[in-house]
C-alpha cells in the first residue's frame, strides 16, 4: 500500500511540473523550435515563444509564466533590458541562454536578477 501511495505522489508531482508555463524568448527561430520540440518531448505542454524582447515582455505580463528562458542578443531590446523590465513586475525565474560567454555578461545578468546563465552551444 505504501508503494502505491508513493507512486501516486510521484505521479502528481510530475504532472504539476509538466503543467508549468515556460516562456522562451529568442530571435533565433530555429533554436526556439528546437527548444520547444525538446521540451514537448519531455512532456511539457504549456510553452510560449517570443522572437524579440518587446514581445517577450508583453508575453510575460499576459501569460505569467513559471520560468523564462531568455537570450541576450536580440534586435530590438537586449536580454539584459528585458530582464530589468521583467523584474519590475515579476519574480519569475529567468535563465539566460546566450552565445556571450564573458564573465562580465554573466555577472551583469545575475546582478539584474537572472537565476542562471547558460552559454551556447549547449548539450
């Protein structure tokens, strides 16, 4: 009986994680498609995408995601400014995903309120 109870709790926990809202903000369309495909393959169902900073900020306000994956280099507003704007209205976890690998960029992102900084390419 105890094993069945633990299995049920695990199933509920995994369901709750997979039902979380993820917002991907990146101007590289192919990378957005790849990340969405991988996340869906892992069971995540609620994935939103924005291809520039302005749309990303709007999506974050409207959809109230549980996590944001954010690129630094975008054509309209860079990811650092997007993170600053998001922090004005939300404490959602923000993970930077960027080709910029300098320590200065990582420190700046974390100083602006990012929760992590991952460099491209990633595996």
